[in-house]
C-alpha cells in the first residue's frame, strides 16, 4: 500500500488529534506514507500543530509538499512547532504553501519563519508560497536577506498580494542585486502595489548579467507606461521571460 496524496481538508479538530496515531499505524506496518499533504480548510490551531509537527519529526517521510493554504488561525507557537520540525528533517521540502495564513508582521509569523530558516537556510523549500499574508515592510526585508543565504537558492517564490511599500520592496529587490545567484528563480509579485520607481529598480536588476530571474509575474500592479514597459522587456530579453 502506498499513498501518494493525503488531503485532510475540512477535517474536525477531534480528527486531527488522531493524526499521529494514524501515522504510527502505517509506520508499524512498514507502509509507505504520502509525500504530499493538504490541510486546506481545516483551520489548524496551535494545539493541532503539535500533532502535525510530531508527524513531520517522528516519521522518516520524504515530504514533497505541505499545503496549509487558508490556515489563518495558526499562532506564533504553532508556526514555531511546524517550521522547527521541518528544519530538523533530513530532507528538504520541495513545496510549502502558506498562502492566506496571516503569516505576517503583526502576527509574528514571518519573523518566526525568517528566524528558523536563517539558522537553517538550506532546509528552506524549493518552492515557497507566501501570498496574501499582509507581509509588511520589516517582514519583507527580513525575507529578502534570508533568501540570498540559501544554497542552492529557492526556485520559485510567490509574494503576491503583499504590499510592503516602496522601501520594503526596494530592499527586497536590492538583496538580489547585491547577492546574485545562478539558479533560475520564478518570482510572483502580483497585486503588490509596485509602481513608479520600483519598476526602474526591477529593470536595473534584470539588466545585470548575473540576474537569476527566469519568470517575473507583475499582473495587478500599477499600469506601466509604454516607455517603462519597453525598458523592462528589453532588460529581460536575454535574461528572463516576462510573464503577465
């Protein structure tokens, strides 16, 4: 028996409390356990996160993907449990979807994420979705500093729907300018309030011979005038593919 996908969507909190014992049942019978787990729509609480952390940490599962989209009730303690367990894994998670989770400055989640992964930069997922988390100035600056530490770098990053203002996005973009990588990066910046001078900073980034951007998604930001659009398109021509 080998389970490829487990979707624990809309499960009650009482059911989640049995999750660890369920995994023990599989483990005792040497059954292969899913590499992809979805917890959409469950609304995990901090106490539920201890069960999830126990599964991640106590069973030798090479997780490929964990989907926590929409779990906005996870507090600082819950994020610390989950992310600490991931940091202690022997394997690097391929994809972590933490979109719409209030993983932001006000609720301290983004600070915990950057703290734990700064101490363990090489266990960060290859693909990280932090969209729609209301990450602000300080959080986005810390994230930019963290991303350039990972070796090999993150391959795909989705920050859509976070408005870190001019200063935040400028520091974030310049972190890639000062710490170039050779690994191609797909960067999603939809609906991020990017406008004016930030387009110039983006153009400057992609003009660099060391630019690692492969795909750049900008839909939903301030409309580009034709001159600014041509500047970015010309900059991307040999280094990346402009999308949307």
